């Protein structure tokens, strides 16, 4: 699976899709492959404020638990409720139906700290 | 730091796309596609497991029978030739040195199949205790033996096809020793999944051939390779112990819930301590299911009424029952079936219920 070019990426393997003031957040294909069999997702409350780099959700797979960190600071607008019934969507479609939260972006300058798809791919190569 | 060990099938696993982890000094496949998928394939069709990292120890000699009677908890004389059985090696305090299968060829020849992590320890323990048994030889053949498990409802069909032999008469726990493809094989109707299945032991030089042949013959029936991840979910559903979790040198077989492997009808190392332990059992391993959406894991604390009553020994998400399940060692007073307990998972208490063993009953060929 290719890492979509229009997204921004973090070192903790999250992605963010920017649509004006809104950021849609999920985990990358690399991350879902590491976890495999996702069985539970702990989602934040709507309205919760998060900081860039701080924990926003938790993903539990058969073998491990992993925190999801917010790529930017902001307020949680929406969470993907489908993940309650079918958490495996994250494994199947990590960049699409497997989105996790929608945020109202607080500070657009924070986006500059994130990586492009190419930068993320280099990062993966270096850290293998 | 010694190099990590690889089975003869390591490169094949990589080609099949396996995710590799380190387990007991070995590089092993944890899954090929997904743990849940491999688990379900084993329950519904058949799964193929490379477990060549396990240990095999040959014990032979005029008095091999008497020597092993002294060493293992179970009464060997109760078993016929070509039968295998589950038992423990205990220390003088009754703690478990290893859980293992003994394959009885005859009274003078036995093969012990032991945990990968305990091979050297078990071999050392046997050697240390063979003082007056000069005629007995103990040989660690682990490095020469490959072991492949074939488990699942289609196992018999697949193995019959692969070996061109009728395995239907082999009952559970029976084994045969026979030449196939110019090579000596030991094949038992045993396994670690609670499905019908076979464990196949042979010279490791032929591992790739045998693995590929089984995969080929099983292809149309849906046989797939299965990694250690699903091996764990399968055995937890069956409530089978894993050494280092339900068993260790400070846990005796009664505490582990496997008292049936202890025969007081003969002498063996640990007998006195176990007589006492059985009389005054203080804790026991029980199965439980979570009533909540969180996974219990090894060494998580177990509470009841705000008091810690034990520890989780194994935990996972059950692909068959689609809920978190596990095993825990608890104070015996709190270990009743139906009891509500709480598991501390990442700082929060989650409700759970003690249930009867096993979650998943053996589905194979009963030995009747």
C-alpha cells in the first residue's frame, strides 16, 4: 500500500489529512501491519482538547497495545464510531474507512513539523 | 550475545511473508497473514506449524523405564508401547521444571518432547539424576530433529494424502514410527490446539520437503501456515498451560490445574512435597472471561473487593468466542466458577468472570 501523497505523517506513524481547519487522523499502513489483528480502539470524548504529540487514542491488538498520538493540537470534533463494531477496518483500510478522529486544528503552524509522504518513507527506511 | 537460532524453515517463512519475533533465543514466525485468520483456519480447516525449536531427548537403556519413573510425575507403567502422555518433571519441592510429552517406544526406549526454552535445563536435570542408572543413555537430539504440527478438522485427510498412508486407526496420543520418503518419521495424534491433528518428527535435513509436501497436499482443503501468535490463542482457548506462565519452578501441577499428571502410585522426585501440596492447596489457575472490552495480559493484577487475589498467567482476545479471555492463578478461596473478579488493565479495573475449563473442548479423535 502506498502512503498517500496528500497526507502528512508523524514519527509515531500517524497520518493527518488537512481539510481547511479540520484534520482527520489515523495510523499508517506500516503501523497497522505492526499491530495486525486490531480488536479494540479506545476513542477520546468529543470536545476533548489535545496537544501535538500527546496521546489521543489507544489501539489494542491481540498481541499488543499502542497509543495513538495527535499530529497537531486541537479539539476532538468527531470520532469514528464504526471502530466499536469493526476495529479491523483500521487493518483493512488504514487511510480511508479506518480514520480514527476528526480534529479542529488549533495552530496551522504545527503542520510544518510533520513529514511529507516521501520524508516518512525515508524515515521508515532509516529505522528498519 | 549468542546469535539467535533459526529452524530449517526460516527462509521459507520469510518467503511466505511471515512476521518474525524472537522467542526463547529463536527467530520464529508470529503470523503470516493475521493471527485471527490463522486461528480460524486451524479451527475450521487446517493449520501447519513449524515448531522445530522444541526439544527432543532420547532416553534409552535396560532401566530407562525405572529411571523415568523416578523423574516424571506420571506412572509410565500404565501406558502401552507406542503411546504418548503428558506429564511434568518436578523438583524436590514439587515445582515444575518442565511440562512435557513422553513417547514410550518400549520399556527401554523413550523420547521426551520438551519446551524450547527448557531443553538444556531438562537435559542437565536428567543427567544430574541418573547416578545409579549407568546403563541409561540420555541424548539431546533436538538439533537434528524437525517438528511440524498439522492441526484442524482436515488434518487426517491431508496427512493421509501427504504420506500415502491410512492414519485413521491412529487414536489420540498414539504414535507410529515408520519410514516415509526413505526417512524415519515419528508421528503422533497429539497437539496443542484441541483440534484433531498430528505432530510430525523427523530428520531436520528433510524439513523443507516435508513442509512443502504437506502444504501442497492440503492446498485444496485450505491448509495454511500458522505462526506462534495463533498457537497461543488456540492453546489459551483450550486452557493448555504454557511454561513460564501457568507453570514454573515455583508452581506445582496441582496449583496449575493439571493434577491429573500426578500419580502417587509410584515414587518420583517431588512426590512428598506434592502429597503435602495437594492436601493443602493455597492457590489455583482458573480460566476467566472479560465482561469488558480490554485484553488481560501476563502478570496483570487480579482483584476482588479491592483486595489483590492473584495474577493473570495468560491472556488474549479469543477469535472463536470474540471476547477477551485468560487464565489466572488465584487464592483458592476466590477461585470458584461463576465468581466475579476484576483485572487491572493499564491502571483501570475491568470486570471478569471465572468460568469452567476449557473454553474450547477437544474436537478430535477420542481415545475410546
